[in-house]
């Protein structure tokens, strides 16, 4: 826990970006990469990359760079992707469907393991190999499948109620696409993924 | 520009979250809010909120808190939301459709003003009040409508090419849902919004 408090969220948000780029390098058989190369390709200051990675260990060799395979392995460990991470999706509307279908492309042991919706018309219908289940089965399924992360693609009005139910069932991290803030206890993490917030922070950089 | 370099991206990402909560307070006719209240509702340390806001000006009154209307107005100015911000969406697949339909709910002068797809079958079809246009019309439309932000909901393989075209046409900020890194010049900003990266950074916090 002490480690978590020292590492800023900004760093944790950059690690998946590094991982994706490094995985790409693996695919094209590049074995070594410098922070300069990474920085140029990822639009991140090379000094920032070195600092971010140094917070977790001594991965680079001065004048040579990073061993790609070694760094991939370590970032996957830092992000706890060495075991399968199961995710529940709540809300099988347009956005929920789009994200579920994207399930097949998820990498690094990340997998949507159950989908829920409050609409009885949707129950039993198949999305990306999973049957949409009623909300009443949510708590039991989350516990049975040992799911720790949730994606909420539901209307803002339902967000807090569903969020409370998810946390009660044992969810520790929520990716919230609902355009509303939700209250969670200290040991639960929320990332806001709604499009408006994302665009608003981009607008800041417009001159 | 000097201002931009001093303010960290983490702060800029929190401002829309503050704005959304403050707008909610306006709706329910709350006129004053303390950093404690904000912190409790947004799961952000109150000291962090005070620090974030103090970077832009002297908004709070000790022992009283923030004037909600005044703070909303100022955050909207900081985020450059006082004029309409037009957004182009590229890729009218499942995710693109879901986001376009969400257009109606966008607030604070943020609006999708054009939608493009490479599939001729989709051209002319209406999504959220806009006709899907061919990629060939993209540059001209972006310039004619003075669009500065883009949402990319396209496959990873097409991301760099489309990104280059967008930048050539004058786009300065890209919300990238494609699960791949893209290279952009220094004066263009990219936010990565793909679900896998978001979930991976959440996984970090699992104990």
C-alpha cells in the first residue's frame, strides 16, 4: 500500500501507454529501446519516462537503453497483469455493446467476464460470447467469478445506485462512462472515462 | 503558453470533474461549497482541490469556501468552454455510433460537428442529426467548420494515417479510442481513451 501512495496517478496512467508501445516493439522484434525513442513515439518527455520507470526499479542501462522484453515483463507485473483480470460490464446499451465487442481484442489478461442490464428485454441475449444477465444476479456472479473491476455504461441517474451495488459485491475499481461523479469508499478507485470530460481537458490545450 | 507548461496534465484532467460536480450543485441551487465537501464527493484530497484551483487564481474564501457560480464561470474560462468547441468524429462503427448518440447530452459548448467513415455504405446515413461523410471531405469540412478537436473511433491499423490527415487539416487535440499509440507534433495533444489502457491503470490499484 505504501508504494501506491507514493506513485502518482499520472504515472500509473502512463504505464499502459508504455506497455502498449513496448508490446508493439516486441511484435516487430525490436529488443532494445532508449527513453529518447520512446519519448519521440509517445509524445512524452524522455526524462519523464526515465523518472516514471525508475520509480519501480532500475530497468535501463545508461547509453544502451531498456531491454524491451524485460521492461514489458516488469510493467505487466507492476500493473498486476500476470494473472487474468476479470471485468464486469454494467449497461448493455450502445456504448456497452461497443465495448463488449471490443472484448475480443483485449490483451494482457484483461477480460470482460459478465454483462448486466436492468432491461428484461435484453436478458439472455448474447454479446461477445456472454449472455446479458439481470442486475439481480450481479452480486452473486461478481463473487463467484472473483471479479474486481467494473465498467459502467449506464445513464447518470443510475450510476450511484449501481456503483454502491458493485462495491458491496467486492468491486475495487470502476471505469465510469456515465457522465456523473460517483462516491466511493477510500479503497475503491474510479476512473472517469466519459467523453465530455475527456474532451474538456483536451480543450484546455487549445490556444 | 507559459501557463500550460506549468499546469500538470493531472490537474487539467481533474478540472472537468470539478466542473461537472459544481454544475450539479448549481442545478440543486447550492451556492457555496467547501473543498472538504468537494473532496468527499469527488474522492479527491481537499488539499489537492485547493492547490489545483489556486494555480489559476484566488477563488476560495477561508472558512467559507467557494462561490459555486463564480467557480463554474472561471473553470469554464480556464477550459476554454466559453465559446462553442466543435469536434469531429472519425469512425462510425459501434463505438462511433454510441459516442455520436451521446452528442445530444454534451454540455458546456462541446459539440460533434461532423462524422466521417471510410466505408461508402455508411456515407449519407444519419447519426445524431449528422450525415456520415466520406474521408475525402474531411480536410475541407474541418477547415470550413473551424473544428479543432477530433475523436478517433477507428481500428488501430488506420490510426496513424487518419491522425496525420486530421493534423494536416488543423486538428490540435485528439481523443484516441484506437488501441494504439499515435505520433503527433509538439503542438498537438493526444488523450488515450481506449478501454484496455484505462482498465490496466485501474488494475494497478488492486491489492
